[in-house]
C-alpha cells in the first residue's frame, strides 16, 4: 500500500482532546502504511481519549506528550521534530489548540512544535457546532489561514454532544487526500 509520494516523508500528527481521537488512530495507521514516518504528538487532553501506546503500536515511533520528558532525539524534541517535519497535521484540532496556535502560545509539546516548524501545516477542526460557530474560533481559524495553515473540514453530522451540526472531524480518507495534495505541491515546488 506504500505510495512513493509518502515514502520517506516525516509527518507530525498532532492529536488534541476530542472524542474524534479514534479517527486519528486510523490516520496514523494509514499514513504509516502509505510509507510515511509518523511522529505523534498528543496533548494531555488527547490522552484522556486514547493512550499514547495505541499510537506507538500503530506507527512504531515514540509518542511525545510532555515537553519536558526526554525525547527520542534530543532534549529539545519539539525543535528537532519541527525541523525534520515534511508536514504537520493536527487532527483532531480542538478549539483550545487552534486558539493557542493562532495566539502564539507555545506551552505544550504540540503548540511549541507548531511554532517552530517551517513545514506546511494542515488542521482538521473538530468541536461542538456552537464552539465552531463562535466568532473567536472563526477569527482564530482565519488568522491561521492567513499565515498559510490549511484547513480541512469540519463536516456536518452527528456530534458527540448528541446534536447534529457543523463540527464533525472530516473522515480520515478526506484528510489523507488533503495531505497528498500538499505533498504533491511541495514536490513540484522543489
């Protein structure tokens, strides 16, 4: 199933606190099967939904959670990962993480890696429709987009809160297609 486009690509998969973390497991597995080296960074909230060991088993790579734990590569793990990344994908992207990234707050492993990278970044917003429709969240997404961050989704559908609305994380295959598009553009640019 490996694809030459994904072969030898370092993809950072940022996983934030959302019930949609189960879709991130599929993303990690699929991207790995396509030939990418997938390095997962989880927020503490994400660990409440899925444990790091799940992603480690799916990718064969160390999973980063705490910025101050010794990393696989160096004592400045977020800088190493940011520099080695061919692409950063944050899926699911919670309102909290979107707000941090838009505001330049780098107080955890994921937001610090986001700030340090020069690689293309894709986010997959995922939250309750009321949160997604919030003017502040919309401003934060717009701010990230003006700085080159690409957004995939969200989609309308059944949400964990029991409502139907806009805020559901895009399906993993849709996100993978977006990743593929970005990698193709990067390949053409170089």
